[in-house]
C-alpha cells in the first residue's frame, strides 16, 4: 500500500486521536495539529516518538503550510458546553479553519475530508434524517455558532470543489462515543458514565424522552477511512452513524446497569434548541462503501465504561477548562 502524508487537524481530540492510531497502524505518515482547547495531550501521548508521527500545536484559524496528500479536518470542539463557552472562536474554527485547510488542499492537490455533523439538520422535522433534508437550524440560538459554522464549512467545501476542483469528502457525523472521551465533558455518554462511576446523580435534561442514535468510535473511524477512500468526484455529503435510536432515559438505564449503580436521576432544564429526535438514514453511505456499524450499543458502552474506570483509577484525566454543565 502507498504510504501517504496525512494531516489530521484536531488530532489530539477524541475522534482525532483514534484516527491517528488507525492511520499509523496503516503505516502512513501522520501530521497531527491541535490547539488543545478541548483535546488532551494524554490522548496522543502513546504516539510520541512513533515512526511517522509528528505533532504541532497550531490553531486552524491561522494558515499553515505543509506538503500532504490527504487532510482530515476534525478541529472543532464538539461538546455543547465547550463550543458554547467561546462561540465566536467556534465559528472562526469552522469557517476560517475550512478556508485555511481548503487553501492548503488546493495548493498541494490534497484530498480533504470535512468532519461535518448531524447538527446541520438542527432540530429535525424529518425523521430519520437523510442527506436530502435541508434542516431546521435556529440561526440565532446558542447552538448556531456550531451548527451554522459547520453549515458554512460545508458550503465552502463545495465552492472550493466547484470553483477550484478541490477533491472533497463531506461526512455528517452522528453522536459518537467511546474510550478517551473527556470525563464529564458535557456530552451525554461521558457525563452519565462519569457521574455513575463517581456515585453522583445522573443529570437528565428535560423529561429524558428526547432521542439520539449512538455510534461506537471504531465504527465511526472505519466510516471515515472508507469515505476518504472513495473515488475522486464522490463528494458526499453522507451521514455516518448508528441508526439504533434510543431515548436519553434508556441510555441512563443502560449505563447504570453497566456500572452496577442504582439508578439515581436528577432532572434539569432542557437546553435551548436541544433536538427532540435524531437518527441517521445511512443508506447513502452503505450503498457507496458497503460500510455499516458493527458494534452494538451495550458492547460499546461496556468498553467505554472500562476505559473510564481505568482512567479514574489512574486519576490522570484533567479537563482543560471548567464546565458548568452536569
Ligand atoms: P473533540 O473536542 O474531542 O476534538 C476536537 C479537537 O479539535 C480537540 O482536540 C480540540 O483541541 C481541537 N480544536 C478545537 N479548535 C481548534 C482550533 N481552532 N485549532 C486547532 N485545533 C482545534 O471532539 P470530537 O468528538 O473528537 O470531534 C471531532 C470532530 O468531529 C469535530 O469537528 C466535531 O464537530 C465532529 N463531530 C463529532 C461528533 C461526535 O459525536 N464525537 C459528532 C458530530 C461531529
Ligand atoms: N443530555 C442530558 N444530560 C447530560 C448531557 C446531555 O440529558 O448530562 C442530553 C442533551 O440534552 C441531549 C442529549 O443528551 O438531548 C445528547 O446531548 P449531547 O450534548 O451528548 O449531544 P447533542 O445534543 O449535541 O446531540
């Protein structure tokens, strides 16, 4: 197999660090850049010194110059409390980050993949969500910095493709979980597992009947690599996620059972514009690549609980900023 020079932005984050692992396993040369705003050096500590791995602290709102064959653009905080804590920086990360990386791709002739999101559908009025649905985003609400930033990034990707012939892939990622998520980072899986393992009440927002569909990280990275491997001209956007839809209360029950804790819930106010239902239609991705998620929720949650337990007992995890959620 040809060894490629691959840039991963946001490579010290949850998904980015798993992607770096997989690219190095395939013997590619990996350049990881991150500003460590929501990622952790611990996530990539095991890669320091590995053959083919280089890392630099860099903010994607600033241009960068490298010679690469492929770019995975993952830089952007993904947890609502993180992306809402500095909303202007969130929009800049998506928009200026996309421009800087698309300019780099154009200059190098590199293929570039954008980690877009199911949030482009907002609080969806169509269910499940397929790529043809144009979404229901509140352009002025607290989630807009993320949702509209990602929508603008998609627009930029398609403009660079149409006007400059850049080889793009746009992937709409649905809720993904797994080992290395930050403790208590505001996202539901990490909050619930951390709360449950540390003997605190599980914080259910609203009545807990809102739904999400959770994809295990290994499946998500398989999908990302499969999409990057499709022929030039296959642009997406495509949904990548697990269509197994559950309520937030059902998730809390699953996690309580796995952590062997008596369920103890604290009901809090539902955040503004929190989507009521979310489930991907993945038929486009499956038709294109044959990809399907393989890891059942219970198995993926059990692996994540084990990872949290191990890190809690080693007590190495330090959140990069204090959060008020959860
Ligand atoms: P994460 O917060 O763990 O990782 C994001 C990484 O980007 C972090 O390491 C952070 O420090 C870095 N970063 C943020 N702003 C940056 C900047 N301006 N310059 C350089 N680095 C910067 O989140 P994640 O779950 O790993 O998400 C990765 C990508 O996937 C994000 O773009 C996110 O929007 C997208 N996504 C994730 C999910 C999910 O469920 N995990 C769902 C939809 C989309
Ligand atoms: N949620 C919750 N308790 C928490 C964190 C989140 O009930 O401690 C809910 C949240 O309101 C949302 C769902 O879980 O309905 C998923 O939240 P998350 O932030 O993980 O993802 P997103 O809303 O971006 O899909």
